[in-house]
C-alpha cells in the first residue's frame, strides 16, 4: 500500500552514488564512505516517520536502527558519532519505507517483548499486547500455590489460540513443573510458537496441537484434570474490523475477527470448560471493551462455575474474566 503524497523512490545507482530517498530524508551516500552518523540517522528517520503520521516516530527509529546494528538503545546513546556503512543505511531505509506503509514494527524486527521475555513474531501471528500480561499474572496467582502445598503436583494448563506461544511459554517459564497444551487452528502460527518454545528450552513441557479450540484435545485424557484454561481469543466485532488502525489491519484476520458481536469464541469456549476443569480449576479469559455483561451471562448459565471475578487492565478497562469450577458441595 503506497502513501498518498509520498516522495519515496526505489534504490538505484547513479554517478557512483546511491540515492536512497528523495525529499527531506533523502541524501546521497557514497558507496565507500558513509556520510551519516547514528545521531543524524536517528534524527532524519524520526522526522521521516513523523511526517508520515507514525506514532512514536523517534522510538520506532531507535528500535529499527538498533535492529540494523545489533545494538541496544543504550549502545546507540554511547555511539552517537559512529558512522553507518552504506549497507546499514540501505537496510534502515528499506525498513523505514515499510514502516511508513504501516507494517507493524514488531514484524519488521521479528520480535516482541512480553512478560520479560522476547518472542519471535511474523505476519502469521498476532502481536502480544501488554494487557495480556495481566491475564498471565492472574493465572500465575492461582496456580503458584499448587507447588507450595505439602503434596505439590504438576499443573495442567490449556492455552486456546496460542498464536506465537507467548501465554503458554510465559506460564511454563514461571511454573517449572507445569504441562501446557497449546492449541491453535493455524499451522503457521504453531511453527512460530514451537520456535519460541525451543528458544526457551520448553518443548518438553508444552504440547502444541493443531485444531479448532477444544477439538484436538478430545483424544487426550484431560476430562476433569485441568487446572486452568486460558484464552485470549479473537474478540473484535465485524463493525470494528472495518475501522481498525492500519497497523492492526496488517495482523492476521483470523486472530482478530470475533464474529458479528465479537462473542463467537466465548460462546464456544465457556460451555465446554467445566468438562475439562478439575474442581477448583480456573477459567481465565481476556475480553474486549464492553463485552463484560454478555460474558458474565454466559458463565452464569454454567451451573458448576462460580460467579466471575473481573480484573481491569492498565488502562482501567474491564479486560480479564476469571471463574473457577465449583468444588464438591458448593452451590
């Protein structure tokens, strides 16, 4: 997708020089000698992105230049007068063009941080968001005591719609004895998730299953044996899908589209949870803005589930729904 009014040009050679861009960002660079320092490249890159209405342009520029150089932000600060090579400038400019077309920054650098871990991501997976960390933290609060009892046992967890595996891997990292069943309908997403699990040496404790929600779990004896079912399912309504920010529209539709009212996946998840959960087991869901009453009604219809607890995200939005399966004799 091109940007109206953009003055970008493709790379070409002329007169012994390489013209990367025209316009304010554009300068000529000698193929043998760089004419841009780290400081200058950051200033010009930030200005280029700002003019194209990219949010946090300076931060974007810092992350992309750090990616090109294999340096952290602190390293860039220590080397403001370092000269960039022609190939480094060329790589940076290509990234800037893609970013100006609203390709997500995380896809361009191939990484996204979540729960103090760094996850591989690409255009086949939904990019982890900070609010989902609240979901993981709430599950950890519930499951950590299992390892602190007189007779500790290995927790069994189901992660529905695992994507890049950020929820499953974060839980397995914090709960060293847990086994996680990570499900996704996308084989391409599971490849990314498996790579992330291998990165953190967790492939022996995370079982990746391809299929639609609970379906691939049918052949596994998990009935009444699961300690937590966790999901951040697609919850964007059809109307909202048409008005998403440009960056979000570049993420997989299958990871966003929650049906007409954004509730399709909850309607399929909630009724089946008690079949898998043990007594006292936890259902933990991330939900969209304004969906809380509908979700509460769904859970209220499940006679063996407790009334839900609602947790707000960092913006004060009701984002996480928690409900436990009733213990024996509980009404």
